[in-house]
C-alpha cells in the first residue's frame, strides 16, 4: 500500500470512536505566500486532522465570495501550481498530516494531467477533490491519479439520488465529501443547515457504506460542527476559517487568533 492512501486511512482508523475528524480548507498562498506552510503545521497542532489545500483559480464557479476573494488574493500574491507543490514538500519535512489538493479541473488540464498527478504525488499530496470533474467526466484524471497513488474524493449533495450516492461511494477513495446544502460555499445559519441536513444524512448513511463520510459547507463553530457531523465521521470547515484569517490579518496577533479559532472548532471552549 502506498504512503499516500495510508495517511488518509490511518487518520480514520486511529481516531477515538467519539472523536470527529476535522478537515480544514485553506487557499494556498493566502493571506500571503509565506504563511501557508506555518498555517498548516499550526492547524495540525491545534486539532486539524486533514488539510484541504485550495488551488486558486481565476473563475471559481462553486465558491462563495469568501473563497473567491482568497483565490484572487493568492493569485495576486503570485501563487503557482509549482509553488503549491513546494508548500506540500515543505510541510512533509516535519509532518505526516494528510493533504488533499482541492480545485477546478482547468488548471490541472493546463498543467497536464499526467505531470500534475506525478508531481503532486512526489511532493507528498494524498488525494484530490475536483468538484467540477464529476464521476461522468472524471476518468480524464482518475486513471492518472490511481497510477500515482492519489485518492480521488467525490462530492454528494442533498440533490444526489440514492443510486448516485452508491456510485460515488464505490468510486471514491479516502472519504466521501457530503455537501450539506445545495449552492455555493459559505458559512450559514446553524439551524438552516441542521434541519435539511438531518434528512440528507439519513440517506448518506443508508447509501455510503464503504468510505468514511465528512460533511462540509456552512459550518461556523464547534456547536455547528458537532450537531451536523453527529452521525458521520467528521466535518470540513473552509469559509469560516478564511473569514477568520481575513478579519485578523495582518495584525500582529493575527495567527494567534486564527489558531485559537481552529482549536475551538475542534474542541469547543476549553
């Protein structure tokens, strides 16, 4: 078994049965080029189990304003695909936290699928989430990903049929990404999410039986995370984390506040 798939699998296997796995999304190169490596390493120290590293793209259709803005800033900062691979390499010098690259298919196609998968794997990436390459069109990337031991994680949403959920479960490796609400990313009101989510999660648990399941989109705090992921393996936070960075950067204590937010997301107010 390759290192890469084992990192993700180990994360789920070794968790305490009452513990929820926390996956954090951060845009590579945001808020500045130099801080991404430190952020990842400190997120891990403050309770993150998995990192989703966003590959900025100039036309991010599924992202809400928060992540769009972070992408734009990262592109202005001069982030490139090669710099993203370098970030992962630097994290790998001291950490084995699973890292998943998340982004759109366009930059991957432009880079060259085969070369992209090869370099991602060589730098220490564990998996890929490409929301605009659904099952039907994913073979363009899934074969190369498999060749280079990269897990491909697919998304399901409340409007996914039961049959589609079962197919996603079969095709995914690592975990299945459960999008709690239909629409673009962004933090939402807890009860708005909780009501519709419980119906969705019942269906998820009925149909997704091979892979672990993480729920994302709309989680803002520890309470949301615990309620929404109660019947699943864990949760994903992106927009609320980016917002927290945005609100604090570049004050002297910006990182302290961001790491405190991460710790509270995972453990509550201890």
